[in-house]
C-alpha cells in the first residue's frame, strides 16, 4: 500500500491520500519510519510506514510512503512455510539415517560373527554378500576370494608335512637298511662299496626332494618380475625338442613338433624352459614304447596355445586337480621314478606368469598352456 501527499508550506494538503505530513518526518530525502494517520469511514487509523519527504523549490512539500506491514507479514508467512517444510524433511533425514545406521550395524555384527568363527578355525565360513553392488558388498566379495585362497593354501600346507614325511621316509629307510646290512654282512671292499653306493643313491633322492621343495618355495614367494622379458617360444621349444629327442628315441617314442606358430611371450625364460621341459619329460616318461608325443603351437581366441599331447594312459577326470598337488602320485605309476612335484612346479610357474594351464582327461594326456596375446599381456 502506497501513500503520496503534496502539501503547502503551511502543511495544508494540495493533493494525495495523506491528510497532513507526518509529524516526525525530516525533509532530507532519506527513508524514515514514521507514523501516519489514514482517514477511514470507521475512524482514523494510525499506520507505520517507510516514507521520504522533500521540500520543492516553490516551498511545497512532497511526501511518498509505503506500508511495510505487508512485507513483514509476507516474510513471516515465508518463514512459517520454510519451517513447516524443513522440519518434516529433517525428521525424514534423521529417520533414514537411523535406518541406514541400523542396517550397517547389523551387517557389521554379522561380519564380526563370521570373522570370529573363522579365527576359531572354521575356514569354510565366508562373509555375507548381498545382491547389490554397494562398496560393502564388493569388499565382502574380495575378502571371500582372499579367504578361498587362504583356505586352499592352509589345506595344502597341512598336507605338505605328511607328504614330505611319506616321500622322504622311503629313500631314508632304504639308505638305513643298506648301511645296516653293509655293516653286518659286507666282507669285502667291493661289497662295502656297493652298499655305500645304494645308500648314496637313496640320499641323493632325498636331496632331490628337498631341492625341488626349495625351488617351489622360491617361485611361490617371488612376486617380482625383474627377470621378465620377451621370450621367443619357438626357439625355446626347439631347445626342449633337441634335449628330449634322444631320450624319446631310446624309448622307441616318436617326438613330433609343430611350432611354427609359437608366439613371442613376456616372461622369465629360465622358468618357462623349466615348465615346458617338465611337461615334455612327463609325456616321454609315461608314454609306452612305440607311442607318440606331440608338441604343437596354435592360435586360439585371444591367446596363443602350447599343447603337449601323448599316447599314454592319460589322466582321469577325478585326478585332474589332484595331480597338481605336491607329491601326488597316481597308483598306476607309483613305481615310475619321480618326485610328484613336476606338475606342481608347472602350475606355480604358470600362475606366476598369469598363463592358463589346462589338463584334459581321457585316453592320452593333453595339457595346454594359454599365453595371452601380446596386446593383452600385462606384467
């Protein structure tokens, strides 16, 4: 609501909706809060307005004012509306926060309970995983993967002691018996030397087992790739072929190679030589006379494949994972020379390089090593 009044120098009204100039209004053209009297049919009404007054050159006085109570009331209405809107929103946020906090507390309590059971020895326990993709669920899934690996390692370690004792007991027992018999029965120097030679042979077998275990530990504990570089697989396979060709020929086994498509891979040359030599050695060892061993390099889907095939007895379906364990020997080949660590060593080297090792079951043994394409290899 606006008020305007034009007054003569004596205060009489010339025009406007004000009866007279406000009594306390200073004529200095600044906004002031003053009281005015507004005439109404029901009687004069006193209002508080914001007004300015200015004396014109002819002596007349101009007064302009605006009723501010409406702005104050509007401000109060807006404040009340904000208060009525913010309070429910605040309460909703508090309720939602309490709900989320309670849910998180329950999940943490569940995790703590599972962890306590794991610490107590229940290695099969896993952290609860929801169907969502929230960070807590992703963390639980990663921890479960870590627990899977730890459980596998612990079970492996638990059996290593028995395996070592079992495999060392035989050569040590033979050495002891040979020495004991030599002490009691040897009458001549050649007889004593024969006994000592047998004992040395048994001790050498024990040392070979210890050396193989140390080699496995060295590879498993190595997390560095300082020895990695470009390895021409074709050249390496030629060396392996030349190494085992005389052995295969002596056994009457045909050793064939088709390695023109062998790739250049990223890895440790000595370790790759050791892994491939172990596979070829097993193939020649377990293939009967007149059989065949084939070394082939082919291209697959996003990878290059080294495939070693033989015409031996092969590996049964239930032994595919067992043959990768330390000291595992199939009952059919207990009397075949060996330590039962060759495939374990191959699997360890493949894992270190990030290569795929696959053993196929069935008649004849087929083993593949998958090498990622050069564009996908990360070391």
